[in-house]
C-alpha cells in the first residue's frame, strides 16, 4: 500500500506523455492566455501535486508491468486515459488555439487537458497500490482542474 522504492519505466512513459505536449504548448499557447488572476491556493496545490506526482511516478517500481491479472485492467484504463490525453493535445494543436479550445471537453470529460492526466495518474496509483500516488493525484487534481475550471469560467463569461 505504501509502495516499493525503485525506478518505474511505466511512470517514466506516463511522464513523457505528459511533458512532451506541454513543452510544445509553451510555444503554442492559446491567444489571450494569462496566469495573472489564478487563485494562489489552487496554484500552490497544483505545484505541490505536480512535484509529488512526478516523484511518485518515477520512484515506485509498483507501476511496472506484472503478470496479467484482473488488477491489470487498472493499468489499461490509466493508459487509455493517457492516450485520450494525447489525442486531446493533437486536437488542440490542430485548432485555432483559442482559450475555448484549450479548456475544451473531450468525449464528455470537462477541461480534458487537466482532467485526463489527473485521472490517469490516480488510476496508476490504484494499479500500483501506492497510496502516495493517490494522495498526490488528488492534490494535483484539486489545483490543476480547479485552475482550469476557473479560467474556463472567466473566459466564457
């Protein structure tokens, strides 16, 4: 439940799937994007959650592949969410890159660019049975999804 220390190649793959599109996004941000009005508490939770999630993903070997069992479906679901996240990014990069594109839903999932990876890391935590990843993804989710919802409200008003 607390995890076994060791490198996770699955965690590294998840992190790369998260980081590569975000690095591309830095050069292709939506028109009018600003972080000036972000809630400071949510921003703090987001940063803490990012750091904790990154650490957990990389330092617990419990996320690596094991013999197939019914428990493996948690990893399948987490991976499917990360693939959906990549598809959401492709859709964003092909769009006009407006704020509405950036805060868009995907397959009924609101603010998908924030929600999909948080859910994926939470399910990865379930798969690995690592309580630290579950807590880290909850902290990340409150901050990251909260900020995205705040931005979406401000830009739809």
